[in-house]
């Protein structure tokens, strides 16, 4: 249940954000030691209702718990993290080392990013997505996550509804709520390959609908929309004046016959009412470098840059120089990592599909397998009878020391997400342990 703000409206219930009343009218604050009076009888909450309503990132929580157990010497295998296990390719690291030695990179730079980085994003967009953009329409951010936050903050007003295909990446609803918006889940289950249809979106659309979130290849499901499906959704959004925030961070990770389809390429008129989110983290094994970007119409990018100029200023220049090397280099290192992920994907899906009670469509993108565990709930394992995927995930961690992320982090209960971005041996060992435990169910 959500925190209730002081006018009684709950954020989680989807009501529009209501500013808590401000006691006193002077607007002045007095710094100094906190008194007994303030801590015990102050009518004001210590943490703002807006921030108190944010849930911890469940994926980072699972990963943190697994890492802590590992540090304590336990043989834990973690399928929680959304990050490649490879080191960043050497030529990218070399560019960063050289940049760190150049005093030009020891200073602030324009908030929107180094001009060379914005140009590299424009050139890369033409190369990978097949359409031209002006470097001025690029804002370089601290990871894709800051781009996600700023995109919603920039186009969502209080009470605006944001259509969120579910299962969704855990950060989207929090970023929508922080912007004062109302996330509206549109659920697609296993039988639809975790992909929403235009009919579902249309049924969820109201006069308050401002934005559709589109993430293909998808975290958490690994689903990839076909060119036809992408075009149909893009045309629907255009026809109804719904903005599209399209998260393309897994663009290079597709398998089998799946292809990544940039929605703005197939519906070019969307350029004026869309924001593309992207970053180097997943493609180049650069999660720790914190470089992402957003691409959008001039007014939106200008407004988002103003926000960023007060929030974080520019992204670390050394990291931007590394990202420039990544984006202007070829894609051979990416292809090597992709084929390793592909091999692991097939191993993992085969092993999970063999478990009685699990249903899993073959993921075609990103590095996640998303399995329905509904057939396992209600069975008893070692005296425990999980009735939710959160309980099942806790059981798996407690009994066989394997960390998976429960579906509750991404929408409805009844699913688990496993990342296959980890070494082949660990992967086989981890899924074998899950198989052995789940085979005990009665
Ligand atoms: N979008 C999606 C769909 C993601 O999965 C992630 C990382 N988990 C991000 C954006 C953000 O990535 P980063 O901030 O590391 O660039």
C-alpha cells in the first residue's frame, strides 16, 4: 500500500499528484540542529511524500542481496543483474585513459554533451536506425536511466496518463509517478509473446493519455516487435496524438530472425512527438561508465537540457570520450558478445522449458528470459508452498542459492526474470539447481 500524502490522495492508486500543503507562509527555512520538538511532534513527514512513494529498484535489490551472500562466501549464482559479464572492449578503455590525461577533459562542458559526442550519436543513429537527425536534437545523459527520468519529467504533466505495456521495466512507473503522471498498465501475457496489440492500446486510451512507452527489444521479457507490429503501433500513436517514448537500449541484441525496428524510421512523422532513449551500457558492456542519451524535437531537448543543467550538468568527459570511441568504432566486439548471449539464451531456454510447470516463449532480444511460473504456485517444495512469484523467488534463493527477479518487479505476479548475461558454466549450474529444486514439488 502506498504512502498517503497529506491531502489523503494516494500516489499508487493512480490519482494525480497533489502537492502537499506547505505549513507557514514565509517560505523561509531555518537551518540548525533538529530539536526534540521537530522530530517527535512535527506534523510534517520527514521524507517528502513524493520520494517516500518510490519503491526500491527490485532488480538492484535482488542483485545486491546475491552479491552480499557471495561476499559472505556463499556459492550464490545471480540471474538478477541486467549487465553484460564482459569487460568493456580495450579500445574504448584506451580512449578513456587518454582522455583522463588531457586537461581539456578536467573541466565542465556544455550540459547537453560534448559536441563530438552529439555528432557521434547522430552518425550512429543514421548507421543503425537509418534516419538522419541533427546533433542539436541529442542530449547526453548519465546513463539511459537519466534519459528515462528526464523524458517523463519533460513531457508529462500532473494527471497525464502514460500507457505502459506490461511486463515493463521496473523504473518506468516510478519515473512516470515522479513526473506526476499516472502509469496505465496494458498487460500482454505468454500467449501473446508478451507483446501488446493496437486494440489493447486503443482500449486503454482516454482523453488524458499523453504518452506510450515502447521498449523493443524488451526488458524484462526479451520480446521483439516485428516491423509490421512496430509500424502499426507507431501509426496508431501518430493518429491519436499520443507521444512515444521509445527505449532502444537493446537495439543490437536480437537473435534468430528477429530484427530491431526503430519506430521513428517506420513512422517518420513521429519525429515531432517522440523521444528516443538509448545508451552504451548494454551494447558495449559499459554499464559502469554511465553514458546514455535522448533524442527528441528541439523544444523538448532544450527543456530537458535546462532540467539537466540544474540536476547533473554534463556527463563525465572521460566517460563521454570512451562513448565516442564506442560509437565511432565498428560493431565487431558487439557481435562477439551478442553471439555469446545467443548461445547462453538457447541453453537457458531449453533448460527452463524442460521444467514441469514453467512456460516460456523463446526470447528474441536483450539478455533476459521471462518465464511464467503460474503452474508451480500452490505446489509444495521442502515444506514451503509459494503462492506468488515473489515467494517462489525467495524459496529459490533460500534453498538453492540462486537469485532470480520475481515478476512483481515488472507488473503482475506469476513470472520470474532470469538474465543470461553471465558465464556459461554458472548459467548451467544455476538453472540445474532450479531444476532440481522444482522437480521436488508435490
Ligand atoms: N532502459 C532499459 C530497458 C534498461 O533495461 C536499462 C538498464 N537496466 C536502462 C534503460 C538504463 O541503462 P543505463 O542507465 O545503465 O544506461
